C-alpha cells in the first residue's frame, strides 16, 4: 500500500509543478501583452503628435519665409531666399540625422518581461 501512495504523491507533485509552470507562463504572457499595448499606444500618440507638429511647423515656416521675402523684395530678395533655403535645408538635415539616431537606438520593448524571466531563471538556479 505504501508503494501505491508514493506514485500518487509523485503524480500529485508533478501536477502541482506543471500547474505552477503554466501559471508562471500565463503571468509572463499577460505582462508581454500589457507591454505591447503600452508600446502601441505610445507609438500611435507619437506619430499623431509628430505629424501634427510637422504639418503645422512646415506651413508656418513657409508663410514666415514668404512674409520676410515679400518685405525684402525690393532690397534683398535673393539674400532672403538664400537664407530661408539654407534654414530649411539645414533643418531637414538635422531632422534626418536625429531620425537616423533614433532608428539606431535599441528598443525597450519587452524589457520588463525579459527582466522578470531572468529573475525567474536565477531563482530556479538558486534552488537547485
């Protein structure tokens, strides 16, 4: 009878271990889902604000350039056009450099999940 109790106890322990493992995986997947939702919200907001800023600043800058060129039309129209062309091209190059820098930066997506999984692995290694 003791022999039958041992396999049932081992089976119960194995079921408990599997249940704990599944719960751990479920928690980690929920964390990944939350991180994905947060990242999606952040990216969409960033794109909307960036697009609005780009359109409004572009239109405003063009109108400002036209205003100053019209004011200087009789005396220094070529200088005004050259200065504004230089400013626009310089701003465009700066924006291109900043965009390239952001593309090269490493994403923080799943950083919290990876840290949790590392912690789980270290905890399991300590128990051995």
